[in-house]
C-alpha cells in the first residue's frame, strides 16, 4: 500500500510541476520504457543475476567457514581478524579496477567484488552467533563428554543460525550492488553496463527502468533468504508461552 501511494505521489508531483523527463521521469514513462526495452533489459539481467548469485554463494560460504575457524581457534582470530578489518576499510570502488587488471574484463572480477562486499557482515554475525551460546548448554555437553565438533554442530550452529540469516538478508542487496559496481568499472553486458550506457545517452527513462530491475533482483533475493529462514529457523518463529 505504501509503495502504491509513493508511486502515485511521484506521478502527481512530476505532472503538477512539469518536471522535465530528462531530470525525473514519471513512473508511467518509466513503465513504458521498461516495456519498450524489455528484450534489452532482459538480456542484461541474467548476467548481473549470475554474478550476484555466485558472489553471494562464494562470499558467504567463505565468511562462515572463516568464522568457524576463528571460533575454534581464538589465537587465529586474534592474529587474523585485525587484517580482515583493515581490508574491509578499503572502498570497493578502489579495489574494483585492481580486480579488473588481475582477472580481466569478464564476469570473474564482478563475482569477486560481489563476494567481497557481502563477506564482512556475514563473518561478523557468524562469529557473534557461534559465541552467543547459553553457558548451561556448554556445561551440559561437557557433562555428556561431547567432543568439540559435536558441541559445535549441536549447540553453536543452532545458536548462530538467526545471526547468519540476518547477515544473509543484508548480503542479498550487497551482492547485487557489488555486481553492478563491477560492471560500472568495465563490462560490455549487465545491468550496471546498461545504467552507464543510458546515462551517457541521456536516456533517463531507461536508466530508471534499469534501476528498478536492480531493486527487484535484490528484493527477490531478500525474499528467498527470508523464506529459507522461516523454513530452517523454526524455533525462532514460535510465540513465547
């Protein structure tokens, strides 16, 4: 409902103040551009979606794996985590040209950028989740003579899942953004490339239509992760009694 009201207000303001289409097009014109350029948009959407998906999978898998290593070895965490934080402070837009030089102008650097931009939030949340365990549960596992890996799988993983899914929902938007940013630096296909081309051509309606598709991709990814969370983290959904 709120989205419909926003679009209606946008349309009304643009028409009332006669805002030039090259500045802010009306939603109706954006929709028309989307329909007229559907084949062009569709042909570029698959490339960005693939880059974002692979970056999401690789970045989050690496983050969770590293979080497991850090939790199992506090020494390695103290030794390595400051380096990870230092790398995180480097802007992605500054890393992107270096990756283009190293990997070339194909999909690889875009996937790496998408992975990097979604890596750090998942790493931090996974570490917090693995450590956020009820001490009584750890004591119980110790009384039962459970091995460290058994304690990890039966206690720490379940504790970390809500934290990890929260990070994954953030990563859905980040990985799409990372793929688009990579395409801005250098690409001949993808939604990021289409955004740059429509900007240079002053085709504002196509620019807005492409940005809308980017948002839809991120929303779909967010929704899929949210559904997965409801299916897996079922104990979080139960009301307190």
